[in-house]
C-alpha cells in the first residue's frame, strides 16, 4: 500500500473518545495522530496501546505538523461540505476532526484542502466519526483485500 493517513484532533474532550481514536488508528494503520488542545489524556479504550506504536504529537496548531505533500481534509458539518461517500481519498491525507462539543474554527477550515461530512441522521461522536472515515478510506482503496484478521 502506498501513502498514509494521519488524524488531527482539535480540542478533544473525552478521554474515552481519544482512546477509541487511537485504537482506530492502530486498526486502520494511521501513521500519525496530532492533538491540539489541553483537554485530553490516554484512556483504557486504547486497548491495543496504539499510542506506543502510532506517533502522537501534541501541538498548538494541528496544521503546523501536516507532512509535506499531505492533503488536509476536515470532517465537519457545514453547508459547503460534501458527503463522505463522494470523496476520493488522496494517497496522503490528514483527516481533521473538531471537538465533541463544538466545531473546527473557520480559520482552520479555510486552511484545509477539502471539507466532508458523514451523512447520518444525527451527529456521531468523535471516535465513531474517525472510525467511519478511516474505514471509508480503506474500503475505497481496496486495502482490505490483503489484510488478514488480527486479534485485538
């Protein structure tokens, strides 16, 4: 497989969601998790201890740690966003998610290459949204065809 996925979390609130995002990063092979904001800690929901195997960067600006050549895709409910099923995932992408109790600031959205939303009847929590986006990436890139199942 060529390319990579990275995750950016803006002011995550719930340690359980952060742990579950780390678990998703481990499950779907994300290469990096960047965290902005001081409201987080590791959680028992990271059952794989993915934070030991997936680099985690704490930063004052998520977009300052985007790797060279990487496209930034915000996942946010705004009028100009397009639905996730319409997205062709780039080879190198950082998916940026807002907090559970708020949104990404407009100044950050302006710096993103694309904005998508997950079409659901209600808002998903942070960890479910990250899982959905990473699964969508894997499914569309047909990476699943060569991945044997692993124990948790």
